[in-house]
C-alpha cells in the first residue's frame, strides 16, 4: 500500500505541535522559536515533505477573498543600468506588455521590481518577495552579465529573458538571433542584394555570444567577396562612412536607423541604389525594413514557463537549464527593394540562393 505524502497536518500531529506553528516554521513566518523551527525542518526533511508555494498561495487568496477568483503574483526583475544606451527602454516595455497580458490570461499578475531604483537593494527585494509569497520570477535582460545570486533561490522558479545567465544558471527564453540573421540574408539575396554589410556594436554582438557576426560569416562560408563586418564599441558616423565607402555594401544590416542618414550622406539613395535593414524593429525611429524580435511573445513565453514550473513545484536553480528560442519576424519597409529583378536572381551564386 502506498504511503500517503506528508502534509503540514501530519507533521504537526507527529511532532505534537499545532498546524499553525508547523506552517509558520516551514514558511519562515510568525514568531516561532528557532529551536522549534529547526525541529520542524528536520522532521520535514526526514519525511520527504515538499511545500508547494502555488497551492499555498491559492489557499491564502481563497481565504482572503472568500472563494473569489485567484490572482497569483509573479515578479519581473530588472537592474537599473544608467550607462545603457536605452536603459529599461522600448524592448523591456514590450516584454512587460506581453508578460502582463499572458499572466492575466492565466490568472496571475506580473509586477515589476527594479534593483537600484528608489533605493531597492537585492537583499530588500528578497525580503519583499518572501513576505508577499511571490515565488515566480521573470528576469529582464541586462546589458552586462547580471548577478542575481544574492536571492534565496531555494524559494523561486525563474526564467531569464535573454541568452545566458550564469549567476545563477537559469532557464532562458530569447530570440533566435542566429536563425533570424541567416533567414534575413536569404531574403535579401532573393531581392537581388549581393554585398550585404553588417554594422553592429561589439557589446550587442558579444551579449548574443556573437550570433549576429557568426551567422553573417557562416552565410558567406569563407567567400572572398564577403564585406568585412563593422564591429565596434560604438558604431559612429565617421567610422561607418569610412567603412561604407571602402567596402561598398549594397545593403547594410544594423540596429539603429540613424545609419540611414550616414548612408545618404555618402550618396546612397534608399531603396533605389542601396538598402538598410534593422536588426531590432522596436528601436526604429523612422519607417524601415527589419526584424521584429517579438519581445511581447518572449514575455508571454517567459510567464508561461515560470507558471509551469510553479505548477510542477520546481523551485530553485535547475540542474539542467534550458533555452527556448523564438525566431524574429520579418517586417517589410521602404528601405529595401520590394522584389529582385529576374536577371539578378539568375546571376545569384548558389550559396546565396
């Protein structure tokens, strides 16, 4: 006969304590004597007891609302990074819109907490999350490798909305930049472009583990005709225009639409003689062709991932972190030609078709 799973009530009965005392001891709440807390925790470990924070939150909410609709709370965590070009800007805003919308559909609320803003420290954040019973966490992208290890990760299920996080190593949800760039290059080849050029900031490329430049180089497969990519700490007008005049790309791939102005200053006429494609349409400041990295969809997927972990009672740093990727979506625009002339398609090398 299968032994019933241990519960708070069974632990309380075996220890000769009240249900409330055992519950408070396991949750770290109330004024339980430290010796009693230690005794309860040892008994829980020995019995194989595992607290389900989602079930506990549901019951707490039902008691408060007298049977009303449950609204669980998830936390979206961000770091204040004033040195960033776009600190907590458009991409983060879209992630939050997608995450909040999906959370509401699943009966949750997504609240944002920014470490470094309004005096919020990592330690204070940990206390707030625990006191409010928040166990699901979505971590927003950071410009430099983030360190969230100060949180008590035994209490949280989490997803990072970017490629890699090492402190701690968590599940990730992000855009598939490599696949998106190769698909973009194939589309440009179909439209007759033969000398694509890549101009990106080194920091952005390195954050993506060089997936922008790797996809660009792999597409050309060592061809002598490849335009050397411009990868610099900051892509500025002077360096860009020197590179553009020297290597003569017929279409430029980059992050910011100010590049179009620099191209026009060199005599380019878009889309008649040249083209430009944005790698992240959320930053476009003028009509432009480009890639929508789908931050709203990424935010929604991150929320789904966290809620699924809570439903499975999977708290803590995962033994085998996974990465879920979503390809970017093509957005047509006036900065590239609409169709490739037939003679260009016939002349295209096999590798570019």
